[in-house]
């Protein structure tokens, strides 16, 4: 069996202190101060709006793809195709309106999932 060697790094030690300290209100930094969380109301609102709109836009694109498959299959009547197209168009307009209301760019709705790539 190989001898074990313990490696200590500063970030891991800090993490260990936080985990051993218990509840957040008992943790103090080097100056003896409790950490504070600064939450900007507008950033939280826009962040949540961005997340929700990204999911809604993703679902919209999935619905569009499913609609195209159903149209190509030939199972829909002309009236059903017209209603489906109108519904998807109105949905896209509402997504666009909400995107502008939150002050988001089109690229803001295309979240990067790292190794999985962009969401849209």
C-alpha cells in the first residue's frame, strides 16, 4: 500500500471552515465579520425573468418542431394547420414582448450549459 499524502490548499481550508462552522450566521471571516449577501432586487428579477423566458422559449421551439412533424405527417387539416400556425406566431410575439420588457437581448435567452453547449 502506498503512503498517503495530505495536500492542503487555501480554498479547501476555507471551505472546510465554512462547512464545520454550522449555520451561516455563525461563520465569521478573518476580520471577525459575518458574511453578508448583497442582493440587487433588479438583478434577481431579471435573472429569474431570463431563466423563465429561456425555458418558455425552449418549449416554444420544441412545440414548433412538433408542429412541423405533424404537418409533414399529413394528419392535420388545413384549418388545424392555420390555427397551429397562428397560435405559435402569437406565442412567439408574446415571448418577444416579455423579452423586451425585461430588457434582455436575444442572446441572453441562449444560456451556455458548458460542455453541453448553448441551450437554443
